[in-house]
C-alpha cells in the first residue's frame, strides 16, 4: 500500500509500485480526466502536477510519487468553480475533441506558475511538447494568455 | 459503475407517438449538459424510424425537449449546432433542448457522421422533423384555442394568439395524447430572417466538462466486472499465429490469453497487468504477406493495373488544343500515405452475452457498426445495441470500429465486459490509412498567355462498390468471414480544376491495389488533389506571365468564388507579381507568399487561402508566419463552431503538408509513434486571420473538411515564391526542401 496526496486528499493505493501513476489515477482513484495518449512521454495528454511540476503520468511509476502531492485536472477546478485557466478555456471555447485538453491545461498551469506573463513566442515554445491533433492551438494560446491576464501574476 | 443510472421511470412509453413525461434529473431540473442527467434507458422502446417525428424529438411535460440524433459530435461542435437547429424550428429556448447521440436503440439511423455532413444533411433532417412537429402543434392549438393557425404565434414553447391572450404550451398539447407523426418533407422551414437561435455562437455544452476532466469519453467508461484487455497484432502484415506460450505471462496475476485462430489478446483485472502481459507474452508468427518497397511507391502506382477509367470532366477538344498550342507544361504531383493520428488511441467497451450484445464506442456510424458487429458475433442485429461515447478526434475512420470488434470478440470469449485500449503503436501501425495520390497535369497556353487546354490524370486505388463497411482486423485474424474490399471516401473529387478553361479533361485511372488498408481520412483525397491542381495552376500562371491571384479570377465566373479570392487577397495585402521574384542566392532566409483556392467538391464551400512563409536555406525548414483565409459555407448555424473547424482544418492541413508521411518496411508500418510520425506543434502555428462570410439565405454546407484543401498548394506556392523551387511531393519536409535548394 502506497500513499499519495491527490488533489489535497491522502489516498492509499493497493497497486504494484511500478504501476504508472496514470493507471492509478484513472482506475484506482476514478480520476479519468487524465488521458492516455501514447505511453511514451511524447504527447503530454497524461500531464499532471507532482509537487507543482508538470510530469507525464504515463511514465511515472507510483513508487516515485509516494508521499508527494499530485494535482490532476479534477483538482484544479470544477464546472461550477473553474480555475482561471479552465474558465479561460471555456471563454475561448479552446477545445475541439478535448482529449488533449486536460494535459495542456495542466502543463499551462505549470508554465504560468513559473512565468506568469509569457510572451506569445515563449508560450508557444513552452507548449511545444504538448500535441493537439484537432488544430486547437491558436485558441489554446489565446486562452492561456487570457488566464495569465486574469490571474495577474498570482 | 454506470453513472447515468435512473432511479425512477417517469416517462410514458407511447409507441409511435411523441414521448412525454416529467423528467427531473437528480439536481431537480435539467441541466444543459452534453451528457443527460437522466438515463437514456428511460427512453428504451421509442421509435428510431428516421421518417417519424418522434424518432428525433420528445417533448416532456416540464417543457424540456430531447433531441435524438443519429449524427454525433466528433469534437466539432455538432452538439451545439444540431440543438440550435431543433430549438430554432420548434421555437423553444436552446437551454431546454438536450441531446442523445448515436445510440442505436434510441436515435434514428442518419448515416455515418462523415463527409462533413452532420449539419448540412443530418441537421436538415432534424429541422424538418422539428418543423413538422411545430406545424402539427400549431394546428392542435388552433383547435384548442378556437383561433385560426394564422392568428397564432409560438414563443418559448407556448402557442398564443398574436397580440396576446390565453395560450397553450407544447407540453400541455402533447401531454396524455398519442401523436403519430410522419416527418413532412414539405413542412415549412423558418425564414432565415426570423432566426433567433441559428446564427448565434452558442457555446458548446461539452466544453466545461472537457476542461475540468469530468466529461466521459469512451476511454473513461467502465462496467462492473469489466476486464482490461490488449490485442497483440502480428509483427508483419498478413502474418498468422503459429504458437502462443501462455506460461510466459504466468507471473502476472489474473492475466489470461484469448486466442481465436490468429486473433490474440490478453485480459486482466488491472489495466497495467494487461499492458504488461501484452508486452511479455511470447508468441510465434509466420512471415507476413509482405509489403512493397516504399521507395518505389509511386513507380509502383504507375505499374499497378488500371481497373477502369472515369472521366470527371470533358470540355472542348484537348487533343487539338494541345497540338495547336505554342507553349505547354506538364508536372507530376505525389501525396503520401497518411494516418488519422488520433491523440487518444482507439478504445471500446463491449458486454457480449450469449443472446445479446452492448458495445460502447467512438464510432462515426453506430447503426452501421450494429450490423457489422452482429455479423461478427452471429447475433441478430436487433439483439445488438451500439452506443456512442466521445472518442478522441478521429478525422475519418481511425481504429474505432476495429477496437470495438476486438472488444466484442474478447468479451464473448471471457464472458465478461471487456475494455480494449489500443496502444500508440497499434493506432499508428494499424489504423486504416489515407491512400497515396499520384497526379499528372498538363496545360497549354497560347501566345496571348491564355490557357487553351488543361488535362488532369490521377491514379487512385479503386473503391469496392457497395461495400457495407471496411474489413476489420479482428474478424480477419479470427477467421470470421466478412465482406472484403476497399473503402476510401470520395477521393476523386477536385481532380478537375474549378476554372473555365475552353478545353479541359480530367480522368481518374482507378488502380487495382494499394499497399495498406485504407479508409476515409479528413477531406478524403481532396487535400492531395488540390495540392496538385492548385500548385499547377500557379505553374501555369507563371507560364502565362500572369499574377497568380489575377490569373485565377480571370477564369472564374462564380461570384462566391470570386468574393473569397478577393477578400483573402485584400486581407493579405496581396502584391501583384506577374513573374517570379528574383531570388538572392546568399540570403539565409527566403521569404515568399502563396495563394490557393477551392470550390469544395465543386458544390460546397468556397475557400481561399494566402500564406506568408520563411524558408531557411541551410536547414530547409519552412516557417509559416501568417495565414489568411476567406471562407463561405452558406448559412452558418454556429459561427464560432465554424471558425473553430476552419482553424482545425487549416492547422491539420499544415501538419499534413509539412510533416506527415506513413513509412513502412517490407513487413509492417514503421512510423508508429509521434517521433516517427511528427505532427504540427505549438511552435509551428502561424498568425491566423480568418474571414467568415455568412449567407443566411443559402443552405449550410459542412465545415469540417473544405478549408484543409487549399492549404498544401498555398504553402507550396509560397515556397516557390520564396525560393524559385517547385516542390511537387508532400510532405514538404526540411530535408526535401534543403536538398532541392542545394540543387
């Protein structure tokens, strides 16, 4: 049994220690917002925050995050009380199929925590490891810039 | 757990009648959401006949409306637009309309959600059904109120005398009565001048759930007792399974092997165990049937027997015109095999019982798959229910029906519900592909610089007539008979140019075979064909000594086509250039502009795209700095969804033009991850400027495909402008560009 703090709650998980965090979140903890995209760390669909850092949960063994704070898309906000980033994605309708969206939102959270007011070019560069197939990129940029403005560097 | 469990059935089942009932969700009132709070199960038994009004619509006693749509939302916003169309014709507030999609037990068969026809065809069926219902209710209200229909009006689902007085609501009229209504194809549709819901950028109901993680994709669906499974595909196309060493996964708790001839899968209670088992299982396979040498792909196409020729267009006498012409030009264009490349590998859940089956899938065509899966399972179609849940964007037929067939065979074998999740390698390796295109174009101009002849020839793999669905991997491996053949989508369209040349011919040479299994891939064929036709149009303009934009306008009569070209050129600040610019041989970065136009399928959208690019001489890297698009799709039901689709078409089109090519060796596909099959990244995204032209009096056409098609040629034309080099083989990868620049 390994303990992880997920979205502020301590959770004890009876999974093999080498199980990728992704499967623990989705299947053991029912947090299916985090998506499986490649299992290779190439696309970013499975991005979550561990100790505030964006990590690819498909490659992160459970034992490596034992005792640490994990934040998933569900922990960021809800439809009723969205995080400013989520509110900005809704405002800009920055979603097509939405499969890559949670990973991109979580990566953007980590980016804005580090660089509260990125330029367009900085943001594009920072998001370049996150893939979107529908071609929602332009709206995503607008949404993250909008969130950066509303968050005021907080 | 099935989340949409209903505690109390509050509906009235009324046979072929409009279904009425008090339908309060757990929250007390119906929330507008992509996923109804009430169970879809409450509607079981309703008609799904596409000619019955109650196939499409139910009005409930609380005044809410359920729309049953056979067309599904593949991430395009159809969920918003189709509800808008129903609300508009019914005159009810949009918030009161919820939607159930793609459930074979509940929704009419409106055909596959494909060909960008969700709104243009599916939405129009829904409007007719709603208009029929509205008209009938008006007539009933006239009786009830003792007033002629002409003196009544509808507002927010209440019919009342114009100028005030006692009214009656839809719910009051329908409540307790049986209405058996056939959709009246002549039911009057609302005058666009009176639209209040259509034409507004209403927000998509699924977006809040998608950005907060609660929206349920098929990948997120689970059932009690469900097993996780993976399917092991052969190491070579056409290989058969010789032996399986089940002891090789003995160390993995609960993992079990399912083998049906050459169909091989592993199931486990825990998903990670299924993943590990799939990787660890030892199996031996025969050599495959082999694939041709990829470096000879296009040479092989020319050597493949032609099944038949099809003349798409013939005007004048091209033979005489070519013979008499002063100057002529010919060129060969090549478009590679491409993958759908969905971000989420295909996934499905199946619960197969001895006498019935339920399958949850991201399929574009649940009704079609009901028949396919019934045949695979040997069940009568009426014992199979197929339910759509959002997949990852598919852009045509990716692996969604394959994975559902995988899940069906495995669930039947183990007697439990099974969820199959494809791996990245499965999706890239085994999704049916967009086929390669080879086009040869020839044109002639006279001494006044006028085009006197144009000839298009394309070599394309022949589709199989009346093929019910493409052959799937699971039944093939399992030795279950299925109709064999090829499906591609309508890949021949737009091989003929949209221009009024006096002598013109366009011929498709339908060839017998192509290396990999094919299916429809977004804007089937038209992306490749327009790359050739619109690039060659620029080549001919150069030969004629004409500016590319002015040249196009010279040969167009259609005012809507002319308008998109003028608008895009004006927006871009197009500078007339009747001859190629002089290239500075020392400049490290070369700058150019290109233009392209399409009249999609010669019957749908008008799109013009202009592009500004920079080309690095040394690396061959292309950077698109600015992209301007003017787009006319007739009536825009939801302008923001239209814009979103146009953006997506453009960026995916850029991705396909710049980066994407399926590679294979002599036994299997080798581009099986995002490194080997790169796609566009955030850093590649140009400044986008899109002008949408709204024409409310014109019928709406689809917007999920057209804008992708001028992208490749606009890019190729811009690269030519920048470098003086014409690239006729996609993708325009840096190594290709650099090699061409080095001469």
